[in-house]
C-alpha cells in the first residue's frame, strides 16, 4: 500500500476529505469503496434506453445556504437553476407540498388570507399549544393542526419509517417548511440546483487527481492490501461506513431505514407532469414516484419515453443498504456507547452519514468534511497534532 491516508467510502464526505488532502497537502490518498463506483448514494447514470439521467439510490437535490460549501462545489461543477417542487396525491386530489397556503385553502375548500389560515391552524393545533414537542407526532400536529397532519403526514411517515411517529424525533418533520403564502418551493436555501452535466461527472472531477487512488469493489472489513487488518496502525483512516459495523455490532445494531426503487420505462413523454409526486394515503404501498426527466427540463431528452421510479420504504436488514438513521431513543443510547468506543480508536476518524449515524444532506456532509480537514487532518499532517476523534465527528 502506497498511501499516506486511507479513506473508507467514496461518498461526498470521503471524496471531500480525499480531494482536500491530495490537493492542499499533496498527500497520497487511497479511497476505498465496496461498490463498483464512486460517489456513494449521490451516484447517477443515464438509463440505457432513454439516456435520461437517473439517481441510482434515490433522487438527490442539491441545496445549501453555506457559502463555503457553495464556493467549494462550484470548483467541480456548474449548477442548473432547478428549484425543487413536490406535489402530493391525497384521496384522488393533487395538492402542493410542502404545506403552504395553496395546500391549506384547497384542503379546506377556502380562500383564506395568510392571517386567517394562521388562526385556523392555531385553533386546530390548540391541543398542543405552549408545549415543546420532542416527537414527530406531536410536533406535526403543533405545526399544522390535526386534520392536515392526518391527511398528509401521519400515514406517509408511517409508511416511510414503519415506526410510530410518537417514537420518531421531532426534527424529521422540522425539515419541512410550513408557509402561509403560495410559495411551494421545497427548500429555503440561498443556493439550489442540479449539476449541469450530472452527479457522476461532478464526483469524477473531485477524484481526478494523480494523488488519489480509487480502489473499488473493496470492503474495508475483508482481508487484503486495503483491509482493516493491513491498514490500521499503518496510516490514518477516515471511516465513513456504518459506525456499528466498524465495532462488529458490539453495542447492538443501530436501526436504519432502507428504500426499494422500482424503475419503469414508459412509452410516453410525460407520466405525472412533475419530478416527484408523494402518496400520503395508507392504501398505496409506495411513498412517492420520481420522474427523472423533470429534473432537467433544459435537456433535450427523448419525447418517446420517460423513466419513473416508485419508492418503497422499509427497515434495513443486514445486507441491505442503510439509508436513513431511524434514531429512536434506544438507538441514541447505543450511539453514545459507539461514540465512547470511537474515542478509543487511535488515528481513525469517523465521518459522514453512516459513520456518525446522522441524517446529513450532501451540503452538510461536504461542510462537515471541510471542517474535519481544517480542524484535524491538516493540523496532524502539517504540525504533528494527534489525530483524535471527538467520538464520532459530524
Ligand atoms: P454515502 O454517500 O452513503 O457514502 C458512503 C460510502 O461508503 C458508500 O459508497 C459505501 O459503499 C461506502 N462503504 C460503506 N461501508 C464500506 C466498507 N466497509 N468498505 C468500503 N466502502 C464502504 N442529500 C441531499 O442533499 N439532497 C437530497 O435530495 C438527498 N436525497 C437522498 C436520498 C436518499 C435515498 C439518501 C439515502 C440520501 C439522500 N441524501 C440527499 C443524502 C446524501 O446521499 C448524503 O448526504 C451524501 O451521500 C453523504 O455522503 P456520505 O459520504 O456521508 O455517505
Ligand atoms: N413527510 C410527510 N409527508 C410528505 C413529505 C414528508 O409526512 O408528503 C415527512 C416524513 O416524515 C419525512 C419528513 O417529512 O420523513 C421529511 O421529508 P423529506 O422530504 O425531507 O424526506 P426525505 O426526502 O429525506 O425522505
């Protein structure tokens, strides 16, 4: 092995560390991934028959208000002016999502002003007035009142998480804005867009450095040149795989949600007229349908076919891709135990979504990797500072 640093996982967290270490410090970096490609869950490819770019692990929308991250990502790709907008199909009627004045007025068959709608929702959320809800159920009712919660959130969340919303943390629902105007943009961030020539071109440019060696189809826990037993103690390791896997599940399995995506190519130009349609009713097994052509209206895609993906959600079993941390109170106590174990590991830093057991959007993963580079990796390689994990670094 001819490397100064080994990065386990080539998602945005690992690639950002590798790119910075290789470019700014001139280090030789080996980036391992057990998959056949780099880019982690942001990986995309063009569907064979239609040439339409599909995001292989679920739709990925880039958005950030972090100026440092925005400047950094623009070194590798330009972005389109795409703005994400979602619709939701409830009891045979389509509403704008996230919940805004359009959703509220359509749902109540009304023409309320912003202040009238606020007053109505405050009345409907009255049962939780003055409380500080910590779980998704109560937080949801407090935000939008019980009728809207039961129509658009309760069953969707149930299908997505298969966990009682009372056992889910409130912050999951706090990600969704609620607006008392007709703005139905999904995100509030200052910058938003999709990579002009696709995610994979962006990702490949990050790894395009003679100091970076990409080692695919290689699991850190297998034997071999880049396996754990060969690498640990030889060079520092940045580990972005699941934290419980690293410690051989010593403190128990953390629970994850995975998704199954059913792809279909249809011989029509447009299936649903928008990129994402949610299905919040319990009778429909899938949670949403993605139609990928709509992510790039600026591209000259075929008019003879379209690609859709139905998204189903379930608990991850061993062997499934762990996608979203479920983060019940039981998980949180296991995570504290894993953080203690991580603190004891010499010259191994844990990062990224899987390594910290935190839901991280792409800009958050990139931002936290830039911080880890500044605060730990650079001081270690330039000034000899000890490479110590604060437990699990987010
Ligand atoms: P990952 O992308 O998960 O990369 C980790 C890599 O480590 C993987 O490639 C994996 O194969 C590899 N690995 C794991 N274990 C090992 C091992 N033992 N040996 C070798 N390699 C290993 N973010 C947004 O900003 N917008 C979105 O719209 C969005 N949508 C998402 C939808 C889904 C379904 C999911 C799951 C995530 C979404 N995200 C979105 C989050 C985004 O994917 C992550 O923020 C980003 O990928 C973070 O990257 P990461 O490097 O932490 O992890
Ligand atoms: N959510 C919902 N109904 C919707 C959209 C979202 O109940 O139509 C809830 C659900 O609990 C989800 C959370 O809001 O997990 C956050 O939504 P987001 O779209 O950010 O979820 P993701 O894209 O990460 O799956």
